């Protein structure tokens, strides 16, 4: 699979004024630019964001992802 076409799907939820990012699936870019999304769990609230895939070896410093809320920052853990 071409990693440039692979995306990660996160569900963003807010609890106690902090935002948490949970990995819930993957997405793949089709030839026409549309996306196929495969969810491993179904979020029932919050919002979802689709981001470029970064291999753990290259992106170790990029994870965990940072979310800002009310001037405080929270670090989300991706599963």
C-alpha cells in the first residue's frame, strides 16, 4: 500500500475542558481523490479528523498529538 494514500482517522472528544484524540480507523485516498474509510470502532459523540499517516519510526516525535483547549494543552494517546 502506498503510504502517501493512507490516512489515520481520529475521534476527538472533550472531557473536563481537555480534548482527547483516539485512533478509530484508517482511510485511503482513491484515484479520484475521494476517501474510503474503515472504522475499527464507531464514535457516538465528538468529531472525527482524518490525518496523513506517519510511520512510528519517522513520527515518534509527532505523537502523541497535541490538542489545545482553554489555554491548556492535553496530549492524546493513539492506540
